[in-house]
C-alpha cells in the first residue's frame, strides 16, 4: 500500500467507524461480563459443576463470535465470503492439525455425554485422579499425590473410562486364603461374622461369603457393600476383623515360610582348600604318566 492509498483510507468516515466499533465492543464486553456473572451465579446454584462450566464456556464462545461478526459487518465485509474462506482454511488447518481437531470433536462428545464431572475421581489410560476441568481439547485432573495430569479428549473417548463417583454405593471383594487342613465349614461360618463387626458395611445389599476355587490354599471370598466415601474405613475394618475372627475360631490363614541355614565360614573354606589340593595332585599325576 502506497502513502497516497493510505491517506485516502484515513478519512473521517473510517475514523468514525473505528470509534463506533471501539465503543460498541466496550459496551458488548461490559454487557458480556454482567450477563456471564449473573448466569454463572445462577448456574452454580441450580446446576452441577460440570453443567455450570459448560454454560460458562458457551457464553464465552458466543461473545467472541458476535464480536467478530459485528466488526466484519461494520466494515462492509461480506459474511458469505468469510464463510467461504473459512471453509478453505478449515480444510488446510484440518490436515495440519488432525490431532487437535480430533480432540476438539471428542471434547464435544465428552461434554455432551456427561460421563464425568468436575470433582469426580476417574481412572483412564493408566492415569487416576480428581477432575479439575473439562475442556474442549482435554480434561485436567490432579492425582492423589497432587500432580496435574492433562488427558486429551480423544484418549477419553477411545479408552475405557472408570468413574468412581457415578454411584453412591460400591462393592469390595476380599480374597481370604484358607488352609487345606482347616474345617472349611468352620472357616465359612467364621468369616460370615466379619460384616457385622464393621460399622460401615451395609446390610442391603447383603454381604456374601463363598468359596471360589483351589490353589496354594482354598480361595474364600467376602463381598461387602459400603457408601463410596467409606471405602478406606471399610477395608481397614474388614482386614482387622478377618484376622481377629480367624485367630479366635482357630482358622488358619496360610502364608509362605522360608527355612534359612547359616553355614560355618571356616568349615566352608577348609572344604574349598581341600578340593583345590586334590585337583593339583591329579594334574601332576597326569603329567608324570605322559612322560
């Protein structure tokens, strides 16, 4: 652009358009902030964190789209041409950023499916943690040792997702080995006492005790239900009371034993020296025979 063309562009009409655009954008921005704050507050009160965050993102994206379309229209730019150019650019960008596009599309499915929400404890692709945010490209979680992990949305869509917060109740199965020398009926009745000794174990659904195969010991399993928040306490109570009941009722839980023998170093050294001497004598005898 030459200096003459630049001067012809700088006119009062164009200056007025820029001023109007600036004032309009400022007004839109103030209105956007007020609307976002009001709707965001109502959404947090009436919706779940995941849905409230989704509403917040929709308002933000809608604001940017309106601003861009308004500015283009203000300067007389045809939106049809923009959409055509956007289509061509979209194809080019699509080939260059296939992974990002895949994550973006997957993000729409993640947000729409609502399989996870902010605050849920999830496990996916070998990573486990509490969900901090659900975005269009990725989900961010923090692990139990407080490390942030970013999981691409395409990974979530293409992998098995385990959400530990979806239901209020959980079941936990404990494997208890029983010695073959033990009376199995006696062992079964002893383990049946355990759920009643654990305050966090639910009576409905009813706990189950059953034998499940043979191995180094007879495999006995105890399945109990608890509230999701009582998982750790329930595990501690069950293990403590299993040992307690087995000791009281004389039920043997087998474990691996090791026999250790300590060798006398002096005797060992003497044996090694004797072997070396015998070897030398045999070698000498062999040489004499050759001569």
